[in-house]
C-alpha cells in the first residue's frame, strides 16, 4: 500500500462538481503530495454518489490507483435510519463501494459512526470475509470512543489503525477537556469522550481530523463565520508573520499536536489543498498553539 499523506482530501462535497473540476482538484492535490482520498458510501445522496463521481471523472489507471490510498466508510444507514454493523450489511456496502469506485480493493474500510447494537463477532466476520477475499487491506473506525474500540477488539483480530474524528480550531473538544482537567465549574472540564486522544496515542491509533475548518457540526468555516473575530484576527496576524495563509495556520494547529493526526480537508479548491500542505510542513511554537486555542474561545487555565 502507498503511504498515506498527512493531508487527506475528503470527497464529501464533490457530487455537484463537473468532471473537469474533479480532475482539477485531484490533480492539484496529487501535485501537492496528497496520496490519501477519503470517501463514504453515504456521501452524495446516500447511495455511493460521490464515490461514483470520483471514479467516473478520474478513470484512474492501474499505476495511479496503486500510488494512492483509497478509503471509504460504511455503517450509517442512509436517510437517518440509524446504524448497521451487521456482517451482511458491512460486506454488501463495501462491495457496492468497490463497484462505485471502480476498483477491486479498498486500502482502508472504516466503520463510520458507532452502532450501539453492534455485535463485535459480526464485525469480525465481515472484516475477515473482506480481507480474505482481497477486497479490503486495512480497517479503521470513525467517531468511536476508546471503550467502543475496546469492545470491537474483543472479536476483531485485524488492527484498527485509524479513528477519524471531528477536530480543529472550531471544535477542539478532544484536547479541551484535558487542558481544563479537574476544574470545578468550567464547562470544558467535563469528560466527553473517555480520553480518546490519549487512548489513540497509547495504542498507536492514527487520528484523522475531519471537518478541520468547520465550527460545530457544519455551522460554517472558521474563516468566515461570525462570532470568531478574535480567532480570525490571531490567525491573520500569524499568517502575516509567517508569510503564509490562514488555511496553513489552521492546518498547522492540528498537525502540531504530537498525536500526529492527519487532516481530512473538504475544500473543492486545489489552491487550498496546497495551502494546507504548506501548513502541515510548519511547526507552530507552544505559545502560538495555545494562543490560537484561547482565541477560539477555549479556557487556558
Ligand atoms: N467521519 C465522519 O464522520 C466525517 C464527517 C464529515 C466529513 N468527513 C470527511 O471530512 C472531509 C472534510 O469535511 P468538511 O468538508 O466539512 O471539511 P472542511 O475542510 O472543514 O470544510 C470544507 C468547507 O469549508 C470551506 N473552506 C475551506 N477553507 C476555506 C477558507 N479558507 N475560506 C472559506 N471557506 C473555506 C470549503 O469551501 P471551498 O470548497 O470553497 O474551499 C468547504 O465548503 C469530508 O470531505 C469527508 O471526507 C468525515
């Protein structure tokens, strides 16, 4: 398998792009060094829409296919019908993704959001079927807590090497609790995820930050949303000091964390991919990192 780049390109927003625009975005990302492309069965109308747009627009040859890391997700039932980690469902959705993506293997298959009705043996059965048929090379999860991963591990034998989680200056809960630990009366000090970031570091799980520039749950980008004036001012000042872009600074804030997270971009513009790649190559000082965190409205005791 090719090595996954630190910056990944998410494909959730490509459904309404023309084939030419998808090619331009892909080529720009590849030129900037991106190898990791992130899909889900539900992106684009619920039925593999973005996967199909990707393969039809790009028509990847065998050599190019081998040079990228293609990952997709399953387990959310389209149309708000909950979650399904049954073996049959996982296998069927993965096989549909293979067909939509026009490839005979997935580099990584992830379980998209926890299914509280999960039977770990069912997941284990699905993963083993897909792995032994050569259809999936590695497995991961998304939006899972440490305990949910531990539960899967009671039956799943393949490493769960990746956990894709929402993280960025617009929603930094993963680090916010630890910073305000044990502070009475501070909202931020409430434990929300069972120490997910520390669990990932202890267990060698790579975190992938999705929606790195969104505030809250798709409330708009941190660069344009009202109410974030202080953050925008600090980002702009640091960008000027370092002769770079706001996108680079907001990316560098994520990659500076020693958990060595990947960043899953959602931009549809190749120029912004290049800006993020530049940011991933920068190392913010501790002072800069905490200043950005505080400017985003979090408590630094
Ligand atoms: N695992 C999960 O549960 C999960 C959930 C959601 C998403 N994801 C993955 O994460 C990827 C990224 O999600 P996302 O699209 O929400 O991420 P994002 O990169 O935070 O947001 C992308 C959006 O922000 C805009 N944007 C980016 N930079 C900007 C700037 N400097 N100024 C103004 N607007 C800017 C983009 O517009 P332009 O296109 O104009 O740049 C685009 O509309 C998805 O494609 C998907 O692969 C995973």
